[in-house]
C-alpha cells in the first residue's frame, strides 16, 4: 500500500498592484530572486507540487 500523499500548493500572484503604484510586487527582487520565487521555494520544501497563478 502506498501511503504517499500528493499535495499541491498555489501561489496567487495576480492583482493590479494599485498600492504599489502599478509595480508588480511579485517581480520585485530580494537577494537576487523575485519575491514569487522565494514563496515557491519555501512551499517546495513542504509540498509535492507548486503552481504559480499570475
């Protein structure tokens, strides 16, 4: 019997960024990587699959 469970995480990276003056905050870089990548990397350590919806 296979007890492995597949869990998928979703990063919601959409919106008009009105409070950011139209700048897409998901594409802003922190330590050389876009913010969405930091979130996806953190999720990938805990989940089977990660999907980014932009």
